[in-house]
């Protein structure tokens, strides 16, 4: 399968649960990103990974924990979330850290925290 | 910090007509890239068009074209011969190199409705 694949597509979790979002790309890209998309707000960059190394963390609360075991996979581990964390979480990849050609996005995980 | 402003939360167009979506940005950089992304109900953001700031020629991709005004920091998207499948959220994005790592900074988006 080509492109960027995110699972699950939908997730409902309680505030005390622990869950993980998965992102996978088979494009040979070296950089991967997590964005949060909330209604009527610009996309918010959460984390940037380049060659499996985290290069940026945009003051994201510790209840969000990223993991990049290799250049094809990216995870976002979630624990003790708040209702305001409900949003669409988008994964993206780029050829390298120079984002001259933009990103390739996945279809996102719609997260609802109850 | 670089910012991207899309002043039209919603726009509508009749099928086969032309519509223009506006985008302005703020930057002190001289070399940068600009993008328009489309997000249909399927949620996947799809790259529509890309512009290199050092190129004066406006980018074109089939029915999609941009009006890039570097001095005015304006980057509008024109959709010609609108089709029902063009209905989506459209996001303008700027490639930022602020802070030492490059990433895309997005506007809030414009919801485009295409009326039959």
C-alpha cells in the first residue's frame, strides 16, 4: 500500500484510558509529523521527527507521547486525556526536513474523549 | 512568527463558474514556498498547487491557478470551471523555517460549496 495510512480512523476513549494512534508511510520519506486539527482553528503542529529523531516538540502536554521506531512508522500514545483533546489528528510525511514539496497526509484519526 | 490568514471562512460557487479563494501571509524570509491543500469530507489533505517564491510565474495545475503577489504577500487560488467534486475545505500553507526546523504553517481554511 502506498501513501500515508492512519489507524484507527475513529477512536472514543475515556479520560483514564490509554490508547495509541498509528501512522505508516511507504513513500521512502525521512520526516514525519503529527498535527492536531480542531474546528475553526489552524492546524497545530505537535511533533516533528526526522530520521527517527524528534526534532521539534511544540509545547505539547505530556499526556501525548510520540514514538518513531523507524522512518516508516510513527505513533502517538495517549493517556489521561481531557475532553478538549477531542480533535482530528493528522499524520504527515515529507521527503526530508526541507519541506520544499509539502507534505503527504493520512486521512486522520477522529478522537473523541468522553 | 509566520502567520497565514484566510479571510473567507466560507465561499460558494455555481458549477462551471470561477471562484477565487484569498490567502495572505506574513514573513520576513525572501525564499519560501506556498501551498494550497484541499480537504474533502474523506479528511485526507491533498496538495492542489505549489508556488516557489523566487519564481515570478504563477503556478498552474489544470483548472487550478494562483495569483502570487510577493510584495503584497498574497497568494490566492483560482478554480475555473468549478465541479461538484471541488467542494471541500481549502487550506493555504506557508513553509516556515523559523526555529531551525522546517514545517508548514496553515491558515484556518475556507469551506467551498459548489452549487449544481
